[in-house]
C-alpha cells in the first residue's frame, strides 16, 4: 500500500528526492532490492548529498551480495552524516562495518575455493597413483590374484595412500595462515564505549581514542570524556589517522572482527 501511494506521489512530483528515498525504504521492507536501488539512484541524482539515498542503497547492495559497492555507498552515507552531525551516524557506522565484513567473507570464500581446488587435484593424483600400483600388483599376481601375497601388497598400497592423503591435508591446514591466526582483536583497536572494533577512530585532548560515531552520540548526552569524566566537546576531537589505518588493515584481513 505504502509503495503504491509513494508511486502516485512521485507521478505528481517526480523531482522530489525524499519521495524516492521514502519509497526505497518501503521497498527494503518488501525486499524488492532491485527496485530499491533504482529509487536510491534516482534520489541521489536529484540530490547529490542524499545521505538516506546512499544508506538505503548500501543495504540493498548488501542484500544482493555486492559488498564492494555497498561499502562505497555506506562510506558516502557516513561522510554525509558527519557533515551534519546526523543522529543516524551510529547506524550508518555499523553498516560500514557490516559491508567490510561481507567484503572479507567474499574474499575468504574465494580463497577457500582455490585452496580446495588445489587440494582436490593433488588428492586425485594420489588416488591415480594408487590405482596404477594396484593394477601392477594384479598383473604380477594375475594367476593368483586372491593370494595372501597379492592381498598383502594391495593392503600396503591402500594404507600408504591413506597416510599420504592425511599428511597432505595436514600440510595444507598448517600452511593456511587463517588456521594459525589467533582470533583476537588488539585492545587498542577496541572502542571504550561500544567495545567493538573501530573503523573511524578519533582522539581526545587527553589521548583517549574512541569510535567517532559512539563518542558523538555520547557527547549529545554529556559533555565529558567517558573515561576521565573531564570536560569534552566535539571541537576537542581529532582524527586518529595512524590508528584508523591500522584498523582498516586489520579489518581487511580479519572481517570476522566485526562481530568480535
């Protein structure tokens, strides 16, 4: 019903970007992702700084498994939030992290696919070698294929092949850096308010670092540093560029940390 009503409103006023973003929100609820994207792009065309347009666009792109595009859209929405100190900054920040996580998961699936393909190819090679050895044993004992000697040789080949495959799988597991990596986020990357990994950290005059969206939300309620309780305002915040780069590199290789 709401989608139809917005459609009628758009027919009357096709230059109003808010109508397109409102219908996009309705289409998100209906999971009409392609139609939602069309509305978002139209609203952005009409208003370049349309935060909601980029925000809804990122959600639809994630739903369609396009994490790279979703991350770009989410980051644009995030930047627009910061320009106006929008109260939705925290939600948009979470969407940025979700897009980073799904981007990592896509890379991880491809890595596992390639690794599995190589492992399978090597296992097939070992199985082929085994079959050739079994054929050779059969040819040598073709007059008495079920003799004790023939059966013993065949069993030895079967056992040796099983051990080689097990060793091969162990080597692959040890060579996989993801199996050796300790899944722990360094303390300095954790926001002291939300206790989540940061992606846009800022530093206070006292040297404390927080995720930008969470400290902004805190300062709307209290003009104090959450840790020291000393006076603090938005003007006292500065981007922590070194930490931001460290967090970005960490998340690039450890998308699981978003849910840490």
